C-alpha cells in the first residue's frame, strides 16, 4: 500500500494514496468511530452541487483560473453522479456542525480535480480543498443549504407517492361502497357503516398529509449560502452572494431564494422542526391506518376477519400455514421511527447556541431518514397492502347481525332506556336485536324491518322516517 503524508495545524497523518479524502477526513474517521450510520449520500451530492455552483461563480468573477475551476466543476459532477460514494463513510453523528462532512467533500473534489489537471493526489498547490473548493463558503452556509435542497427533492417525491396512495384508497372506497359492516368505537360495537366509508376516511387523512407536505417546500426554499460563518457574509463578495443563488436555481430547477437575513437561517433550525412535525402527522395517520387494517384482518378464525390483507410471506417458523400482516407491521414500525426522529429533531434544533447550531448533523440524519423511509414505505404499503385488500362479506354481515348496535335505531321510537334493556336481553339470550324485537312485539314487524335496515343506518337522518 502506497501512502502519502498530509499536514494540518495539529500535525501529520499517513493517508492511503488510493484515497481521495485527506487529513481532515482521516481525523474525523478516528474521532467519530461509531460505526453504523454514515452521512446520507443525498446530502453529500447536494454539497457537491454547491461546490460546483461556487466554482462556476468564482470562475465568472475571475477568482479562480479557468482550468482550475473547470476541474473542480468536473470533479463535483462526478461526486454528484455517485462515482466516489466509497469515499464518504463518516459517521452521521459528528461534532462540528457538519464541518467534517464539508471537508470530506472538499478533499475528495480537490484530489479528483488535481488528477484531472494531471497532478497527484495530495498536491494541494494545484487545487486546495479550502482555498479553492471551499472559496467564499463556510460549512455553516453550505451544510444547511444542501440539507434544504435535499429535503425539497425528497418532499416532492413523497408528495407524489402520497397522491398515489390517496388515489388507491379512493379506489377501495368505491370498490367497497355497497358492502356493509359493523363500525366500532373504543374497539366495541358501534353503528353500521359501509366498508368503503372507512377507506374514504383514510383517503381524506392522507389527502391532508399530501397537501401539508407539498406546501411546506415553500418554507425550505430560503437559503443562507453566501452568509459564510455566521451569516454576515465575511470573505464572500456581494457579487458572489447574489450570483450563487441564481446559479443554484439554474442547476437545481428549484425556486431557491436568498435569505434577506442569512444570520437567521444560519442559527435557527425551526423550519426543520416544522417539516418534521408534518412528517410526524403523516406517520400518525399511517400508524393508525396500518393498525386498523391489522385489527380488521385478524383471524382468520379467532379474530374479526372482515378484511383480507394480501399474503406476501409465511408467518411462522413453528406454526404451519400462519400468515402475518407484515406490510402493515412494517408501516407501523416506520411510523414509530419517524415519530421518534421528530423528537430528536426537536431537541437538536432547540439546542443551538448563539450564532450556530452544532447539532445540525443529527437534524440532517433524522430528517432525511424520515423522508426516505416514508417515501419507500408509502410505495410498498400501497402496492403490497392497500391495492390487494379484499373484503369477507360473510363475516361483515354475521358480525353486524349479531351485534346489539342496531338497537340505536330504536331510540327515536321507544327511548334510550327501553332500547338499552332490549339490547341487554339480546346479549343475555344470545339472540339478535331483530329476534328480540319480533318476540317482544315492540313495533309492527314491517316497521321493525324498516327501522333496523342496516343500509339506512349508514346515512344521516332518523331511520324509518
């Protein structure tokens, strides 16, 4: 193995010469040797995008020679394309407000640019990670800007996936619109409802999530690039500050806007709490829907068994024939993870001090993980669970007829107390409400049938009138 020696203000380090990262990354690897979660590659690619934009602007402003700028631009594009993914494996949990990640990108781009110019890795006289690649920038404006761009891209994908899920739920609403079942409150028998009505309620909840998440993109468009270390813009010219935002707009196709007060965007992370809160709202709805489906699918003999979820894999290593609702379970677990991420984002965002939040890496990891998990989960939930749901109409009818919930329809005619006594008698004698009403001759049989017609009980109004 060939090595090269790199120096910094703390001393020297040996670097494997095949590596594109340098001494700053090497120290970070040693300092944050946690294993497991590494920095999100989508964040890395957006940081590289910012390096490309900065090089374009600095070349235009004559701050970088054309050959050096073009080499940095080419190297940045290669990082964005994923050609150097194996060079980015720092822990997602790192001190320094993301400085190590920014330096990792600076060093990889610098060493690749050196190669493009015909030099050897580590010869920073050709292209310097800080003087050239990081020119007119700071971690404190690069990192949050990259996070916002990455989050916007993910939000757009997630919003589209939610639109598809909403549509699939509406398909089920229509498909099951004429199948009646027993509704339940507090897990106890309630009033009759159409199976489709339940899916319609789910569709409405997801529609709200889709709209909220779609709209929150607007809050992420304001960036602090050009604000440098604390938002004052020191070491970045006014021309650079204004031009780089325009270049980023062109490169991303997003409505990126320069903050009119970069110090605010640099030190305050409340927008990420806002975004995470909406992701939590989605997670809450997905958790509720997935748990409802598991309950309604329970059985097939000992449970409710009113719907049938698609069978996707064997469920037990000891019980032959057992099939579990694993897609709904996965959805529930992801939802719980997103809710826990929201707590971490809330605590990290509130832990910033003075002009910077040092816990931005934790915010980035949790936010991007939540977005990516939700996007993939929504797709799988729709395709492998919702789309294939069937209804056991026989169980729906049986459970409805056996319930005393139909007694509610009698309140207008015989009063709450008498209806309650009839329901109690039906339970005690293991009979249906209809049978008890016939026996007691409370009302004419024709009127009884008219009143407790389950299909009338799923609509507004007083049954039998």
